[in-house]
C-alpha cells in the first residue's frame, strides 16, 4: 500500500529506525525489493533515479513502480532519487511518485534554496514530499548524482560536508521534508574505508527538524550505519550493493551451464539475489522490528 512519506518517517523517528530506499531499475529488481519488504513485514521506499532514465524510462517504468507499490502488503513510498531538473521532477509527480528528491546541490546555496523552495511549494499542494541536499556528496562513478567525480585523485571529502548552519537555513527557507546530508559517504564504491562524522550529523540534527537522509551507504559498515540511525538518519539510500550483487553468481551460473542458458532463468536468479540483498539491508536498519 502507498503511504505518505511523513507517516512513514514519523514512525521511524518515534521508534528510532531507518527506512531503506532502494532503487529499482528492472522489473526483477522491483519485485525483489518488494518481496524482501513483504517477507520482513517492513516499510520500504522504492526509488527511481534520473540517472537510470535510459535503462528504465520514467514514463514507462514509473507507473509500473506505482502499480506494484499499491499492491504491496507493506507500507511503500515511491520516490524520485536525484531528480536533477524541474521538468523531470514534475514528470515523476505525474507518474504518481509521492516523494521527490530535487537535487540542486550543484548550485550555490542561494540558488539551491530558490529552486527547491519553488518546487516544494508546488509539490506540497499535491501532497508530495520533497528531499533537498545541502553540501555535496562526491561520486566516484562517472554519471552518478553529485557535484563532482571522485576519481582516482583523492580529494578532501571533508570539503564537501554539510554545514549545520546552512542545513538549518535551507530547511527553514525551502520547507523540505527531508534533507540529504554529507558527512562521510560517497556515491558508488568506496576508494577508502568510509569514516562517518557522527558528531557533525548530531550537530546538523540539532539544527533542523527535517528527516535526515544518508546516500552512498553501500560500503559503510554495520556499526557506523547504526550509529547514523541512532543520531537521526531516517532514510538510507542503497543501490550500488544491490545493483552489483547479481553479477558474480550469474557469471558462475552461465559458466557452469551445459545446456543453453535462457535469460528468463537469469532474470529469476537476479530477482532472488536482489531480494536477499534487500532483506539484509532492511534487517540492518531495524525497520522490520517496528
Ligand atoms: Zn544519492
């Protein structure tokens, strides 16, 4: 069933857990995530990222995500991940998404506030929740959302961290429901082992009442992930660990096969692998114990 983001994350705040937001890029992935949430009786946020438009065009895949969310036996929010332009964000709303990340973090703080405020005003009139980003999360994968490419030359990640006073101002002036904060994670696969700045997260949490969101969590270990939840993170985005999970088992299956390999068998395997990976993530965030 589809529920509002506010209802979902209010419960997470009251009971101190976080909800996994996992991007679905194929039908198998979508089914895998939903079956995982249903098996654990946990809420889940189904994400679609603008960067995956060529793989899963929102006009075709968006309504399918919404349809599956309606049928699900657990609370579901349908979310646009890293909507990078206004027109695309509007497309997602038209497709039936009830939560939108409008990512203007590449702009100056002033422009970011101006753009996100304009969108949030409209979205709230339609009962749609909005996520914004202050500070900027580097990406080590070309083409992923974020302000810069991490690449091989290690830049100082701390230069990209969210400043608590900017977070407060951004939330106050835009009216966003959720805020993506940068405090030690990067998109994609980590070059170094991540060290989350939990003190900074605590300081940001004190400054704002928006629900805090962590992106780029695929390489973060269990203890740090739970520390982030204990200090106010209520939505944790995942894709890399889920999206890359099927590759090795599928390759082995193809290599072992003596008979012709049908792609529908590989698709079914992918769904099962994504389901197991999603269950791991959901269980870690304690959302199944609510
Ligand atoms: Zn992200």
